C-alpha cells in the first residue's frame, strides 16, 4: 500500500481536530481502529465488533489511506501501534469515552418499559438464568433481552451492557448494585481420579480454580484459607471448561452443587469442611440508576434469584 509522507507525531498529537487538516477522515473507522488497538489482533477485534475479520482489515486500510500514515506494524503475532497510531489512539479513545458518556446519560433517562435491555452474566455452566429470563419476559413482554457471557466489569463502563450479574465478594466501587444472594461451592472430583490418588490429603491433590469475574480472585483466596498448601494446576475464567477438566479427571475443584447433574460420576469431598459461598451481585453504571428497564430487572432479579440459588 502506498503512503503519503507521514505527519510528525508532534503534529498528530496536538488535537483530534487537526487530523482533518490533512484528510477527510471517515470517523466511523475509529471504532475499528480502537478495537484492534485494544486487542492487538484482527480476529479479536472482529469478535468484539461482531463482524468478519476482513471487514476490520478493510476499515483499517481505508483509515491509513485517508490519513496517509501507517497506524500499525503488522507482525506475525499480531498488530502493534506505531508512534502515529499511539497518538491517534489517545485522541480516539477520548472521543469514544465522550460518546459513551452521552449515550449512557440519555439511556439512563429512558422511562419506557420497552426497548432493549442488555444483560451480562457469567457463563451458563455456573449460573443458568433461563428460568429467570423466561419469567421476566412474561412479565415485561415489551422489553427485548440481549444476553452476553463475560467475566470482567469493563463492559458496563463501555456501554456494552446495561446490567451485569457477577460472582464476587468485592464489586468495584465505581459501579452500583446489590448483592442478591450467595452461590454455594463445594469440592468435587471424579471418582476415577480420586481412586488413583494415593492420598486424599487436600495438599496432595491437584486443584483446578475458576477465576470468574473477580479481579481479586475471591474463590482462590477462599481455597487458600481452607488449604494453604493447595497445588493449583489450572486456572480458568471459563466455568464450563473447569467442569470438563474435573469430569476428565484432571483434579478437584470448587463447583456449584446446583450445576452438577444427578448421577454424574463426581464425588463431593468433606462437605462439612470445604464450604465456600460467594456473593452474587447485580451491578450497573451509576448513570443508569434511573433507567426503568434496569430498575425493573433489578427488582425482579432481587425477588426471584434467592430461590434459584437455594436450588
């Protein structure tokens, strides 16, 4: 691809507006630029934007042509921002943050019990919300639901979700919400794995841990309190993968009894000794405090989820 002489990084970084002096830029390309800048790859950006990776590549190429500069170094292991790309990212991120603030402000003032409610939750392996969502739909048929599985809290700040259900004992101070209950976790291992073990001393077992949505790793902290010398051989934020690893006989783990099928060849170990309960929080951004859709779901979940957690 041919490029015009590059702008100096100093000129490029003076202001976002100054870019227009050099090119008629299609600002919609910035969304694609930021996605690649954050993820470092076309495939990850495409997944986040829900488009084909070739679309992302085409948008980046057009943006570079419009600006006449190279924004990324194409490496074998991914995309790396150039000096000019870093300068553009600072301004583009500022613009994106302001747009998100505006969207969140007006979304929080919406007073209609209709439209779309975006819900983020842990993967269904640990928490099945289907009964809850079915009942919510019956009560509020004019509210359309979008459900995504995620483990962190950032999608609330990025306006990718209106509410998030998270398993944690320490939700971020930047979000508002309430604890709906506590999810029980007990230690399980496959019968075949336990038969192979020379000893069932917890310190001699291989432990698998679900890191979940908690940056402070509350579940791991609970385990370390119970078994200080626990040998952790696997950490994952995907609960379904964790369950499959336990089922395959890789080791033992804290699993939700609510999601262990009847008749599964998994054995619960010392339930009186190994008892962990982790908080289930419903969280949202403070700008959505007065959204009637968010409030309706918050009140409904507060009413229904405790019974679901009790099994």
